[in-house]
C-alpha cells in the first residue's frame, strides 16, 4: 500500500474543505469507506476525490453498496467467493463469446489472479475503473436474496435522508413549467 494513496481524516478534511469531525461522520455513516490502521482511520484518496466530483449515478451507487456486501462475504470466506466468481466468469464468457464484454471479463480475470486484496479494492472503490468494472461483475448469486433485498432497502433509505422537501408553491411552479 503506497502511503500517498491513503489519507488521514485531517488530510481528507482539507481536500473536502470540511471539518475533520465531518469526515469522521461520513466514515461512520458508511458514505466514505475507510480502513483502520493502528487504531487510526485511513481513507483512499480516490474515495475522497469521488465525493468532490461524484462520478456515480444512483444505479452505480446501489451497485457499489451491493458489492460492499459481497466484500463482507469475501472477507469471511475468500476461497468460496473467489471460486464462485471464477465459475461465473466462465459462464459469462460462454454467454458473451465475443465483443466488448470480453475486455471487462479479462480485467476481472486479472483482478481475481491478484488475490483477495485486489478483489476487495475493485468491489469497494469509488474510482472510475472500479465503477466500470462492477458493471460486468462476476459476483452474481453471492448474496442470498434476502440479504440483497436488505442492502437495496438500506441504500434506498439513505437516499431518502438526502431528499429535500420542496415548498408546495415551488412544486406547483415546477409542474406548470413542464
């Protein structure tokens, strides 16, 4: 792990032009992924930059949440999850014998060959390459349906937290202009 790729909460706060407490709050709410190293939070620079210039739409964010749940499964049982992903990759290659999908399937092959750390990075990162990579994910079926539904519901609930109410007069104006 290169030290400049990982930031302290103070360094992240400077980049976000916010307080350190706000960065800690983002981490605790699950909006900013972090790792703990020697009892200190460390945050990937790419995740902080993704908050500054969001590159993900709602579907991509939901996919990120689902893949973070898969990452939890991977940490608990790496051998089984990686084996299932490899099987899914072979199946996807049979379904898509040619075309652009092969490029992404090759990239997943390379990530899987690099081991658990590289897979965790691809599953949980907000970086542009990871967002694109997750669009052809070989991790279908890893989460039981009940857990998948729970993650999607939790994601939807966090989106409601961000929704702002609109005054009725403004709502009427918007409707009339459409």
